[in-house]
C-alpha cells in the first residue's frame, strides 16, 4: 500500500519483490560480515583451535552466500541512488 501526501510517499510492506529481497540480502550480508569480524577479534584473544576452525567454516559459508547474491542481484550497492 502506498500513501502520498505533501510530496512524501510512504510504502507499507513487507514486500517480496526482487528489489526488496536485494535490499534485505545486502543488509543481512553486511550484518553477518560485521558479526564475523567481531567474532574473529574475540576468538583471536580468547578462542581455542576449535572455535577458530568453526569461524573458518562460517566464513566459508558467508563467502558461498555472497557468491549466490552476486549471481542473483549483481555487485551494485542496492541503496546507491544513482544505480
């Protein structure tokens, strides 16, 4: 549903079109990468060989999902207004 008033447009969702999915995937991917980064810092300081190995597995999964996202949505930032 779209509501417009005084030059302002509000769009209510949730939306499942390709653009909305691209935005969600982009946001979740970057949130995951930041979480991975923080986990790596903590594991470097306090981790064990087992936790380091598990983080490597998660990093590999993150890379695999990134590849899927690039195939589906391309490499462009979906929030870039000029795109």
